[in-house]
């Protein structure tokens, strides 16, 4: 198959979801930095871990080195259950962090919140409190819309996945897309438009969108997605059916998906599969089980977009260092677009990034749902499930690189084994790959 073919990908030059508002909004929450420290929860770290910690610290950007040093000392004290030292370092951290300061100061505020939450065993409550809570006055979302505008992470994943699906299904007349994280549904509008404009005529399109049942207003979100697709179908004159499912990804069955004979199937996992527990959490290994289920559906293409971070099974202190490194790059990238005092940036960081940070640092077992893995590990899982790589189109890759130029020269892309990685300076942050 010619992965450079362009018939349905030209519209990705105009790929822009910013006109389609998000379907959910989170309740604003003020971070409490005066939390008392008690109820210890920690574990010992071996000497080898300490050596790796110091090595990692030396490798990290010297900018904000004092804040990072204090955070690492704080985490180290907590891991060894040295509560007096932990309290002392935590107080020092409070004096040098701020949600309106430099990137490392802002990140430090949330990293400290995660450490305090771990010490108090309150991480799960904070994580749940920061999830989507209420819609705005028009029944529409706001924070993800802002995030979409100020940085390219969401667009990157959408363009890569949609481009692979457009390429794989360019000659099909009956198409079924299964999206395991439908969100606001806007990522599919440019692809629907591209299918509608095909010289051979528009295909019959069916989209099954899956929504997390633990999200507030989940069913209302799916209703709004259905309204969006109904409007899009009429606008572009393309037959389109939508089915919304409120179910955890790992609990999806073949019967729920209503697979029909003769359909060309595409399956999309965008920033979702890491939420499905693996063998380290559940002996039944729902993560790999879901991949085997999908492979059994014989999709023409399966797309995967994930954070390029290693926080799944690593020990606490190693996980803390990885999280500090990863989000240092992400917080720095946000400064390239929005000023320090902008409320929009503060809201995005609190409602989207901070909740993940707290969950990674403060939660364990089934309560830790943010379990990221590196591209290499995802390759192993997909290969074991029977998938083979489907190289991303060089054309779509070039469109993505052009799109990044509108943000900052510090964004980077790396092509690796048919996959594409988006990074900030020398740190890869998001990977996109396709499989069949």
C-alpha cells in the first residue's frame, strides 16, 4: 500500500478544531498549600535508586535547579519515611514555588501538592475533584478548547490519527470508526469533510464513540457529540451514524461494538489506553486483553497516541523524577504562547496537567490510573497482540511539521520506525503510531 497517497489528506492543511468548542468544563479549584502533614505513606529506596536519582538530577536542565533539588530532596525524604525532613523541605519548596511564576515554579507547586497528597493518602480525592465537573452557561466546555489553542499536543494526535485513517480507508465505501476516547468529537470533523469531498463519492460512515462512565455529564457529552455529527453530516452531505457508549475501555465487548459485515474498520486510542490497567494492577491484564479484542475485529488500521513517559510500574522516586522531567518540558512549552499572569494558562495547568501529576505521584494500585508507557513498550504490547506497524504517511507528517511552525521553533518531531514523536527541545512528549 502506498502510504504517501494524498486523495483524502489534503484537507489536513486546514486542520483546526478551535472552532469546535469542547463539551465539558471543570470546576475551578484553589490549591491549598497550607495542608498539614500527617498519616505517613512511603517506602524505602535502594542505594542503586539513589545513584540513578543523582545522575538524573545532573542531566536535567540547570534552569530552576534549586527548585528541582528541593523537590527531589522532599520526595527522597518521603520515600524513606523521614517525616520531619519532609516537612522541612516542603516548607522550603513552598517559599520558592508559585502558580504564576516561572515554569519550574508553577510545576513545583503542583508537584508539592502531589507529595503532600501522597503523605496524607488524599491523592484520589484530589484527582476526582479536578476531573470534569460542570458545563458552562451554553452547555459547552472551555479548558480543553484553550489547551488546543495554546499548544499543539491535541492537534498533533488528532492529525496523526486522522491522517492514518484517511490513508488506510481512502478506497472504502462503508466505514466504521471506533474511538475509545471520543471527548468532544471535533477531531473527526476534518476527516468527515475529507471523506465527503472524495471524487468517487462520500462513503457511508459510522462512528462509535466511547466515554468514561466515571466522568460527570458523560451521557450529556455523548448527546452533544451526536448533535455535532448530525450537523456535520448535513453540512457536508455525507451519510453518518453515531453510537455513544458509556463504558470503561477495558470492559468493552465485541457485542457492544455492533460490528457489521462489509465494514472497513478503524480503531482509535488517543491518550486513553494508558488508563486501562495492565498486569501490574489486574491479573487479568485488561490492557493487553483490550488490544487482543481489537485485533480480533480485523481493523484496517488502529491508531495510538500516548504520552511518551515511563510511569507505569516504576518505583515511587523514579516515577517522581520522570514526572518532574516530563512536565518541566510541558510547562516550559506553555510559556511560548501564554504569559505568566494569564488566567487561561493557570486554569489549563490546574485542570488538565495538575490532576495527572497528583495521580501519578500520590496514588498507587487501582487508584493510579495515569500509567504511561514509552513507545517501545507499546510496540511490544501491540506486537504480542498480533499487530504490525502501519507507517504514518510522510505527507501527513510534513503537514504536522508545518503546523508546529506556527507555535514555536522549540517543538521537535522525530520519525521512528514509522511512528512520529512530538517533543519540546530534547524531550519527547507525545508519540503517534498506526497498526494493522
